[in-house]
C-alpha cells in the first residue's frame, strides 16, 4: 500500500514491498532483525527502502539527508521510525498485534 508521508517539509510517496525489503537487507549485508540493532543505520535504510519504490532516484545518502533535515527542523528520530513502522504495517509485513 502506497502512502504519502511528509519529511523535512517534503511530501514523498512511501511503499514497502518484498523487493524493497530485500534491497534493504542486501545493502545492510545482514537480515533485517540484525539490522534493527543498529538504530541509525536501520532507520536510514528502512526509510530508503520505503521511498525507493516510488522515487527510484532516491539514494541511501539522500534518505539520510532527509533525516538530518528533519532533525535540524526539530523533528525526532523516533518520528521517522514511526513513519517506517506504519508503512510496514500498511504493507502487511507486521500486524497491529506484532508491535
């Protein structure tokens, strides 16, 4: 399921798929459950994985820049994590009871 999210004042389309999550694991060189132990890397890669399906030009670095811009504007890292978690739930990867 595709959704519109606002990050650093930009409206972006977010969509998680099997392919995007495989790309996240491939980039990380580890399974998603191990990646989640690395808060900053996990957040950046999960954000990228959700955005790259609809914005193929999105790079991992650009996803990190979006997070940095959000933080500089007073946002919190947890806000980005929440956006990713909502997107993953919307896509059916995690049910409401799996939190």
